[in-house]
C-alpha cells in the first residue's frame, strides 16, 4: 500500500498555508514529516486524516482517490482532544466503536492497550485527574487501538517519560513491521532518525526536501571530511589547506574537529598526502556522516 499527496494546496482566507505539497509514503517504511512550527505540518496531517479538506490536489491510496470509509486511520494530533470529564475506559471504548469496531473487539482492544501501557489501574478514573504523561498515553492508545492501516503521529513523544517512550517505540516498530503506513512528525530528531527511512521537510508550506534519508545523508556528506591534528591548531590547519586550494573557505568547527568541503577534483587521498608531507600529526581523518539534525539545519537554517 502507498499513500500519496499530489499538488495539495490549502488557504485560510487570504493566508496560503500549503502550496503544491506532493510526496509519497510507502507501507513498511516510516515517513518523517518535518518542519519548523508554522511550516504547515499539522494542516497537511489534518488533510491526510480527513479532518480538513484541501482546496485543490489529491490524497491517493495506491494511485486512486482515498475512500475514508474503507481505510482505517489512527491519528494522534499535537493538540490533544480527549474528554476530560469522561472515564478512561469509557472514552476509549467509545472511540473504538466510533471507528466501526464491533463491541467484543472494542473491549478486547481497549483492555490490551491499557495493559500494555500500564494504564489498567486508571481505567475508571476521569481523564482530568491524570497527570500529563498519563493523559498522553490515553491519547496514544486512542490512535492505536483500531489497528489502523495508516498511523499519523504528531509529536507522539511529548510528555512521555523514557519508559513509556520506549514502549511507544516498540508499538510503532510493530506497525512498521506489519507493513502499515506510518507518518511521524517530531522535533526530537533522534526519534525520527531511529524510525524513518524517508523524510519530507517543508518550509512556509512548500516541500524543500523529500526522499530516502540515507541517500540524502550520502549526498550531503559527499566531499566533506572531519579533520584535526595533534601538533597544529584547527584554524592553522584550515589556513594551510585553504592556501593550497584543497578545501573551500566555508569550513566550520564541529566538536573540536574541522568540517571541511573538498574543492573540485580534490580527493581525500590528496588531503592525506598533503598532511603527511607537511608532517602534520593526524588525530582525526574521517568521512563526514551527517545526522538528521544536520540535514534539517542545512535546509531550514535553525532548530527549535
């Protein structure tokens, strides 16, 4: 199964919030949907989940317009939306039935997920009496309990302690292994990097990066190296390499190492030969491996 957005546009009054949004999500490959606050992520997710309608463009499943009566979607919104004065079990059962699950399966599913997230002891408590972390777990269960074909998670780790974050990671991993479509948005880049094979970055309602994360990293790392020396300062090393036109003048310091970009036709072997000929005592000589954080900052410019 694959989910595809084609040329999706959305405005609120005179404010254009999405412009020509297009990307494809494959089942069994978690998809990281990234951008700064206000970039348009939540609006896009609401269109995918049929909370909002696009002004133009399409949401497709396997190349055909999505039929929301036939596709089971689990959605965890960033702005949580449960009933604070209802009991935990009552409202989870209500949501399960609302999504079309029969009575017996709804009861089984709610009990299973309450046990899994260690919430069974709170099942008769009103949501308003629970801590933020416990309320977050209830919200997560509401997205998972109907075994959705498409799982859309907006900031899912917000408010979770490390133990519950680990449990959520296990649950999401199972959905991925079961060939579900998982769309994942978070400012916690380490979690996105752990799960997601594909990413899409949007800025001001436009796609600015989209593709396989490893391929994006490889492209970004091309002709970049990390260097430092035991017998020479970082900036002195930079000046030497620049003087020989071996690197571009945009080198920066990363964790006490010089991150350099090799000039055209220069290889890492040329750098190594130069350092050895000049009796530079090499401490670090390695290929640059960017993190997702590095990728994000390179495209957007800042982190939040």
